[in-house]
C-alpha cells in the first residue's frame, strides 16, 4: 500500500500535463515525486521509466526537447 501515493502522484502529473497540453519534464517530475513519496526499493529510474511510459500512452512528449 505504500506505493499508492507515488502511483497517484504519477497519474496526477500525467493528467496535469495532458490538461495543460504541455510536455512532461520527466527528470524534474521524477525528482519531485520521489521527494514527496519516498518508497523503499523504488529508484529514480523506476519512476522516470514509468513517467515516460505513461506519457507515451497519453500522447504526451516526455523528452527534454518538449
């Protein structure tokens, strides 16, 4: 259950970017989420990969060039 707040934070970040029609800054968002919702065993790369995958599913740009 400890991962639920992190998962909701990821979903909220994706939804927020989609609503604003902007790209997602994966690096900054992953850092922010890990600080707000630390979970043992979850790395920066785990969160960044999940953000990229979810952004792709939502049709968002998730690269530095956005």
